[in-house]
């Protein structure tokens, strides 16, 4: 695997901790909305929130990619969804972030997510054979995820 850099600038290893996943097969649109929703939360609150999203108790509000997205009954949420696959991957990333903070000797109760970045990765291009000798493209876009937390 090639070398990569983080999108977060001004990283200070004494007060910041970070974790990233590369080339995950999840929706980059769902991942972007999840990143927007968990930014500013503590790790424990973000984990509880994403766990309730997986259980369909709370929804992720969709701000940018909300065309044809139905309204939800969550307070303060107009349009939203329950992206289970992306939420479980972000939960794994939060576990990784927590173990990195534990390794550094940081206080887990005082960690707050200050940056959550999700970006498009490579596109895997394939074709689905159809009737009459035709073919339909099937493109999968991978997603890069990065979370940075700060000890307050």
C-alpha cells in the first residue's frame, strides 16, 4: 500500500489522536453525513449515537445529499436515513481511535472529536451483462475515512 497523508492540518501529537481507514466499500454520501453528525461529540456519545442508528432508533440527518430522502420523527431532523453499513464501519474506526488514545495514555472521557473527514477513494468499474447483448456499468466508489480527537 502506498503512503498517504492526513487531511487534518496542525496535528499536535501531544494533544491530538487520530485514526483512519482506507478503501472501504461504503457509500461516500452516507459517510459524509455521518462525519458531519458526529463532529463535536465525545467518543462515548458518538458511539451511543451510531449504535442507535444501527438499531433504527435515531437517524442521521441528511443535509447535502437529501434529494428524495423522507422526513423522520427525530426532533430537529427534517430529512434523514439509517445508514447501517457506514455506521458500523465508523464504529470500528471509533474503536481504533479509542485504542490509539489509550496507547498514548490519554483520558478517554475528555476526548472530543474535532475533525471527521470522509473522501472518495478509487472507483472500481465493472459491467453487468443484460439482455440483447447489452451491458450496464456497475461502479463502486471506495471511501477514505479519518477521525481526529483532542483531549480537552
